[in-house]
């Protein structure tokens, strides 16, 4: 029989401590399982019953998964995460070294915000290629630098198990900046979260092109060194010829099911050496 501490309460309701990380840790240390309320907002996890209060990392949940019973408080919190925190219905373990792996890299466009799991493009490719294992290593908010580093690290670990790498490039205006007083990724929409006031005056098409080319050369060369096929895709959101379907996400937009279907068709044809142009199915 399991005894579960509801919201981390041990002696009746306590609105001052329930759902707090310290209270959850206390319950676990005393041998109890804990029911917690989890929110996922703007790519961050929070604890709280009526509203998000305590910001936590995904690793906080992973490290305590054996004792947690999670009540998802909003739709985004229902996303399926695996053992490494990626959006997948399978765990990424050493067993992948004995598989035929197709590696998908990208940001939230690849991760598939607001799109059901079985309709994101990596899963659509998986459905068409059951003899392979599609590994989606996308990171919401990931920059070209971050995604490329992640690709290089994964290739270095899995090596010959990877047959194909599919890169959906994040926006090139995203920069990573680290100093003694500032550490963040900055988007074109950020006006306040910048290392200095005239930051965006120095980000133009020339620097964007450099940001893209240096990472493309790196990931291509690593793939070539390991005899891995490499394919990539860049989507111009301002293109009015191709009718993408967009879902509002604050000041930005994310791709909907129609666009994910088109991206799946594009990469599936690339992997299978078929003529492939990116086209919407809308």
C-alpha cells in the first residue's frame, strides 16, 4: 500500500508550504509518495495549485520521479518527456547504439508546441520508417549554436548507429551571450533581455549568415567524418507563396499540424533519396 501526501501536506491543508520544493523533499525523506500540481508556461515548469508559484527545473521532476504523482494543471504540462527530458515516448538509453537511428535536431518548431505528439513531424517520419528509431533531440528556445553542439555530442556518442541527421534550423537571430554579468539567449523580439542597450544594432543579415554558416559547416563535417547522411531545412516565415499554418504563441507563432506534415514529407523523401521540395499540404 502506498501513502501519498496530497500536494505535500502531512497534517491537513497548509497553503504556505503545499507544493513547495522543500515540502516535497521533506515528504520523500519521510518515505511518502507526493501528489504535486505542475504547470508548464513559457518553456518553464512551475509548482502550485491555483496558479504557478514555484519555478523548478525538469531535472527536479526527473530526479524524484519514483515518488511523484503529477497533476498537470495546464495543457502544455501534458507533454510526454522521456528519461533525458526530451519529448519522446521512448527513453534514450545505450540500446540506441544497437539501433538504426535517425537524429532530428531543432528548436520548438521540431519539438512541436501545441501539436499532438503523434502529429509532430519526427513522429510522422517514425510512423513511415518503423525499422529505424527517430531520435528527436530538439530543445525549445535552442539557438543554432546550442542545437549544433547537441548534434555533435550525440553523433560522437552514438557514432555509426546514426544513419541520417535532419536539421530544422532555429532562427539565426538568436544569440548566446555570456559574460560576468549576463548569461542568456536573446531573440529578435527581446528588447529588455539584452547584454547592452544597442545590442540589436549589431545583429544584421551578415552576422546572421555567419551564425548559420559556421554551424552548418561544423555539423556537416562531423556527419561526413562518420559517414552519416545530412539534410537540413530553413523556413522563411515571411514567405507568402507557401501557405503555412501558424498557431499564435504570444508575439511569435509556431507551426501547426499541416506544416508538420509537410516537414515530415520533406525529410522522409530526403532520407529515402527521393526528389524533395518543401511544400505545404494545406
